[in-house]
């Protein structure tokens, strides 16, 4: 079985990444693809590769890592006045969500199409229990965690982790090419409030539902460092909110 893991965005390396590597079973080797924003952690691909390779377990190979400048996404054609970006205001949330899906589309473009399994994950996340990929049924192309789930009423999902076929992960990541369109569909009044129905889960759910993708849940939950229910409490120094949490050790340093 050929397996590919993909992640993008800030280099939030924590012990969650080490834990997740141990939780994925049912294969001999897996390739990892990363597209990460340039930062003090790494400004070039070679520095990043050297840091990542030293924390990979024997079954994993870093197939590709790209360090790129984080693009800035401002509100398109605003109809209201918006102050400069600050944590949790509209301008900050728009950039953060848009950049997330831009990064996922960038890493998708790095992927060959001949893997049996694709695993989208976060560097500061893990799952509730071991997953034997050899026993997972991907008939419906995407499988989401059973908890936590948010979003539109008839399609609540989790945007932190997903298992997929190439067809499924292609559809998932291509939200990055039409994010604004589906944001407006999810919440036509999004510009008026920071916490309306235009969180990432609302937008992703609207997009997948309109594109006919069945919502299939696995028998596992998703956990992020510092979140309720997580056994790992703290945050990466590159986490841009939850400032009350202490920093976790970066295993790559």
C-alpha cells in the first residue's frame, strides 16, 4: 500500500506529530509532503529538510518540503470599513482562513496521483486511537473524524484531519481555488461579523455538499494541542492565538 501524508501552513511542530506517526498503521512506508510558510524556523528547503528528517520514524520518508513566503490575502471588494488585522477580527480571520486553503492547494500540487491513501494532517494534531489504513474503506473517497465537528447543520465536519483517495483529496484541496465563492455561499453576510457561519468548516461543508461528496465519519476523533480533551496541552510558538497556553517544545529544534 502506498501512502502519502500532506500538511501546510505554519511550522507548528510539536510532539503531536511524533504521536501521529505512531498511530497510523497498515503500511510499510509512507511519503510526507509539506508546504510551509517561511519563518524563523526555516527560510529555505534544505534547513527544513534537515530539521524534519531527524524526527521521522523509520516508516516515514520526507518526499518533498517547500518553504514559501506566506501570501497576504486582504478582503476582496469590501463593502464595509475594516480596521487593520487583529486577532479574531474580520480582516484577520479572512486572511487566516484563505491562507490555510491556499497552502493546502499548494501542497496538493506537489502530490503524485498514484498513492492508495492520502492523509491530510496538522503538525499540532493527532487522533484518538490507532488507525489501520489497510482496514479503512475509502469507497466514498473521504473520511473525516467523528469529533469535533462544526459547520452547516446538515454537513458538520472536522477540517483538521482527513483520509482520502486521490479523487477525494483533490476535491478537498481544490477549495483553495474557489474559497471566496464558497465563503459567500456559506455566509452572504460574512463581512459583518467575525464569527458568523463562515468558519473553515462552514465553507468546506458548503463546498463538499454542493459538489456531491458524501459525508463519511471514521471511528476516530481529532485532537489539537491545547484543545479541550487533548492530552497535550500547550501551543507551538507559531500558533497565532490561544496566547494563554504555554509553549510546547519543538522536537525539530
